[in-house]
C-alpha cells in the first residue's frame, strides 16, 4: 500500500465548492437547507410532508404520477420513462435523487434540470409555508422533505402532464409517498440501508411495496423470492394489478452494439418492440428499459384497456436519446476513464459484469471513495476481479468513509501491493491514470471511478464533463 503524487496528465477543474461563479441565491439556499436534517437522518413519518402539502393546497394531486422505488436502477429507469413520455409529446416533471453535480438536477422539466432562477423562486415561494409547518411539528422538515415539496409545487406551477417520481429511501414512509400514483415500479431489491429498511430483501420489500396504491398497476422487476412474495401480498391486500418482468413483459433479446446495445422488448399488450438501440452499457440497462416501456404502456392503458403496442418508431426514437450521467459513462479517452455510481454490492456486481461485457480493458485501475454507511467490503469484493489495482480516496461530504478506514478494508480484499492511498480525489485520478499508463498500450488501459454518486459527481466536475 503506498501513497504518491504522480504527474498531472489532465487539467483538473476546481471542485464545485470552489467555483467562484456559483449563483449567490442558490448557494444561500443550499446553506439554509444544509441546516436541516440530512438525507441519511430519517424519522419514519409522513406527518411533516403531509402538513406541507395541505398548506400548499395539495399540489401533488394536480397531475398524474408514476412512482419508482427499488434498490438499484431507479434513476436510469426514471430518465427512460421521462424520455418516452416526452417523445409522446407529454410535458413531464421528474424528481430524482441524489444529484450528480448540482441540486437543481433533482427537479427536471421535460428532461432538463430547472434553472437556478426557478429553483430559487420555488424555494422562496414555499419558504413561508415550510416555516409554518416547522413551528407546528416536533421535528422540522428535513432537507429531502423540503426538496420534495419544492418539486411537487414546481410541477403544479408548470404545469406538467405527468410527474415521474423516484423515492429517496424505502417507500411507505418516504416523503414522496404523498402522491397517489396510478402506476408504480419496483426495480431490483437488494441489501442496502439495512439499518433503516431491514436486514433481508423481504423486510426491505415490505417498506418499498408501500408505494403500491389501491387499484393501481405495479410494474415489478425480477426479484429475490422473499421480496417477490411480499410485493404480491401487498398488491392483493390493496387490490392492485401486478405486471411481472419475465411474465407479462420483458427483454426478448439483446446484443452489443457500438456505443450501447440493441434490444428487443415484449410489452404489456403482447406487442414486440424490435431493433431498439439504447446508448447505455450493461444488461441491467436493458432490463431498466423493459421496466420503463411497461410503465409507459400502463400509463397509456396498453395491456389493460387495450391490446397492441405504442408507436414503435417513437419508442425507438425515445430510447436512442436516453442518457444516464454517471452510469458507466465514458468521460475521457487514452486512457479511457469511466464513471459509475455503484455504491452497494449488488450495484457493483452489475457494474463489474457490464464493464467486462462492454469494454476490452487489458488493465483497469479503480478509484474508489464510498460513504461510511455502506457495505464497503461487499462492494470491494465485487470489483476485485476486474481491477488490477485500486487508488483509495475520499469525497468531500461528511458522509464519506475516512480514507484510512477504506484503505484498510481494501487491503483485506486486494492485498497491500494492489492498494494505493491518495486522500484528495484529484490526486487519486492522476495517480490512477499514471498506473493505467504503465500498460503502455493506452487503447487497452482504463480507469473506473466509483463507490458513490457524490464521488462520481465530483469526478465529473474535476474532469470538466458537461
């Protein structure tokens, strides 16, 4: 295990915290929000967000919604749903978390983050009501609850035709769960946030299935047996309809293509959607696409009110334009630098498989910085087979695992000779590039930056990715 400072192969931008041109209004609001409970501090209650919605006039009921929960794949699936709905000429609002670079990304209109001016305006509009709720509740509204209120208010103000909403954590008591979505999705469930959601996938599914509403339709990915059983029991309890991947819909075929993959999907109405190109890597993205298509079919009534399928040319157009920043995203070449936001063992396993499938790396170096509340050993073990060496570092948030603690776990998994420590992320990227270049053939060398959405976002800024 070593620590060194190599040559600077790239011009590194200052991090967002150092950006002198950050709008003052946004910075002030972020400072105000930072005083509230952070996203990882929770109380299982909808009382505060319900009170805020009530005082705002129930903006979340001004439009239909599609609600998404699960452990991994939520944001990519949400972006695909949004792209499909936009292509069918519906105005969308999308609420996702966490953000990669800017907090404004969490609230999007028609595929684009709301402007800084609109973000500031929305916050200032609801701020008096937020304070009124704070004064009446035992605990003040959290960071995530305020942002959720902002999103729902902004969508009503736009107005949008449909909102695509991703839970923050869990489902039953997640702040987003004050919507009454006619279509909900449950992406693959695995172990994450076990201290809050449960120690088994079945227990976690109990929380996540709380977004299933009476009489609604729920699109469900392939799940562990205990999770599937819980989800089906919840659906029966509230008289909801379930569409299961692999039974009512699914991926019929896929093949690797330049810049992504070519897939064929079967929809809810029995229709076959062939020759669909998605510019994203990994089998998991094909399954995300099948979930997104089924959700949009359900929203339009395909498979229930009517048979058939959606306009295949529009479906192809939509998927060909999908993007998912920080998900196996190539940001540099020679050597290739890939960003991926995998932050738990299940996500890391999926990423490792996708890297092996989509890239022909002869030498891949990892840059890893994680949060302190994750199964770090499981994540490192998932990546170990594909990484020649790792550079252990730390992102800038208070939740980051200290670099020395993370390095100690990395040594246990990789061995001391394959671990290098660089406390600063910019130094870690430079060190990883130097290690990758030792291969000599830069066309086969690569760097994978992973471990946290925050790490990926900061790397994206450092590398000047737009």
